[in-house]
C-alpha cells in the first residue's frame, strides 16, 4: 500500500512552519470521519487503518524535528536520528557537550540554565534556517538539499542534548 503524503492528508501546503491550530482542527475533523469507534463506515479494517495513518501523520507534522525529517524523506534524503553528522567541527562540539552533560560537569544551576538557553537558541536558529530554505528549494538543487539535510541532522543532535539537559536539571 502506498503511503499518503501527510501534508495532503490534512490539505496543507508542505511547509516547515505550520499553523498548529489548523493542523489540530483538521486532525479532529478527519478522526470524526475515520475513527473506528465514531464512524458510520462499516468496514472496520479500512477505518482502523485510516485512523492509524491519520494519527501517525498528525504526530509527525505536529513536531518540528519529525516534520523536518519527514520533509527530507519526501525529497529523497533519509536521516536516521543519531546518524553521523558530516561536519567534524560540529561533531567534536557535540561530543564535548554530551560529555559535559554525562559527566555532570554542569554542576551549578546557572551554568545548566545558560547551557540550556544556548542550545535552545541554536535550535530556534536551525528552525528558521530550515524554514527559509525548504519552500524555495527545488528538488534538483542537490547543494541546497545537502544543507537542509545537515541542518536537520544538527537539529536531531541538539534536540537530543536538550532532552539530556532536562533530565539532568
């Protein structure tokens, strides 16, 4: 079975920045039609499968990192979370940050907060960079898609760091 384009499921233009309220409202409307416990459609398997696909599409599009990964996938770039970043300098910084978190090197609450804020700001910057590139990047522009792929990989690492910082704080 061919997987549907998640943006098409919700009738949305593919974009990294989405109106979350609109996405949520469309999700609720579709679930009223396809959820097996609510629908008037008699074919349980079809409604169950459709409802599951709608749920998965909603979960993917409602999270910025998942949405960025999905948009790269739509354009032929498979990125696995934890996949190695090609930029060695950036990778060295990730290892350093990760080591500081794992070794409890961030002992003072102010230092943890500062590190969290810095990482958060990097994530926001990446969101903006990805959003600026995606709508205007032709699928044939390999150089731009390589940049988007690198930015999305970086976003994966930073999101992971944020989770670790939250767990340590």
